[in-house]
C-alpha cells in the first residue's frame, strides 16, 4: 500500500520519542505510520492509537497506522528515525527497502555513529540529521507523557522542506544549523553528562542540580567530553558546555532521561553510543577519559 506523498510520514520506532512525535504530528493532520517491533507497543497503537499526557495533565489519543513488516511500507518519501542507537543498523536495512529513490531519512537520535550507519546503507543524499531536547517519558505501550521542549535543530538539506513544514505545523520550533558535527557533539555532551548519572542514581534530570556531588560530576563529565570535541576541532554550538548542560537539566527538570527509562524497563541502554563513544574518541586523540569510562562501566554493570 503506497502512502500519501503529500501528507504521510513513516516514524521508525514505538518508544517515548516516537510516540511523542507521532501524537503531535497526527494531531496537526499528518498521516502517520509507525514501524516497530515491540509487540506490546504495536498492539496498543493499533487498537487505541497513540496517547499523549501533556504537562498540564490533559490527555488525548490520536490515530496512527501501525506496521511491523517492511513489506507493508510501500515506497515512502520521508522517514523519521527515532529508535535506540543500537537498532540503527537494522533500521538502515529496513529503510533501504522502504524509502523511494529520492526518499529522505531524518535521524534525531542520541549518540555518535547513527548518521554514518544510515549513510552506509542509504547514501549521503538520502540521510539528514538533527537534534532535539524535547523531553518524553513512556508511561506504557503507546502512552507517552510530554516533558517539555519544542526546539528541533536541523542541518540544512535541500529536501527537508516538507519535514520542516509539518514540524512547524505541529508546534515545534525549528533552528537551522550548518555544521553536523557541531550539532552531534553539542548534543553528545549533554547526553553524556545527564543520562548515565540520572540512570545510576535513579533521579529525574533536575535533581542533578540539587545534589552538590551529582552536580559536580555532571560538570566534570561535560568538561571531559568538551575537551575531546575541541581537540577534534569541533566548533561547539555554545561557548559554555557546563552552562549548556545545566540549562537543559533545568529545562527538563521533571523528565526521566531515556537511559533511566531503559534501566527501569530492563532494556538495553545507549551507553555504547554515548559515553562509550566518548572513550573511543578520547583514545583516538590521546586524551584520557576516566569519568566517562567509569560511567560506562557502571551502567554496563546494570545493563550489559
């Protein structure tokens, strides 16, 4: 079944971010199809729709089309990749079967290496990248709570106009970026500092700023990652990495990081693509990363 090229979008994933984007886009009139493998999530989305609980406590349900097999995709022109980093390689192979010849896959994932894995299979012209600090907590299969935030930063691409339009119609704020590496490393610093510490302590993001030793660890982690980025010649999107991390922690104070949610669900985390990737990058440029290595080891001790 071919999807409506004018108003349709394939969202790859059924987790917190996928459900949040699906709800907001569906609410704005976009024909959303979700591709996933989580049986409980697929069942809930198929029978009930995607449910969103807003910050003010109000709730709504929106219809989405749900598929679990690439043969049901048709040939799609736009795909939004919102799966965990460890799933990216498999998703790239799925999209190779789903995307039209001129199709575009946009990744808003955490960590390093996602763009490269998609490009390896789909080619440079069919992959674009962005980041977002939009917060979402998965309350159950197909049910998500918004944790605030509206900003999406996108690297310019000639075929992104449709994506930009539907994002804006759904109430997202679009920021344009020209340097993909700056965008990725800017988000990596934030993820590397917030996610593992909240996961290990079992606390929401904002509580990092209320605990003096946790805040110190947050700052030292951000500083360590930023040092590597500078050594690599990355032009970070902010002058003060520690200030940027604390701003995000404050802005998403009530949100549980995606890594903490993974720990709670007993699911694999993205520690390899975040702090693990930082350790590897440090080795490449000759910079020791004792903090990131310790965080990596501790999270791996919980979820190998």
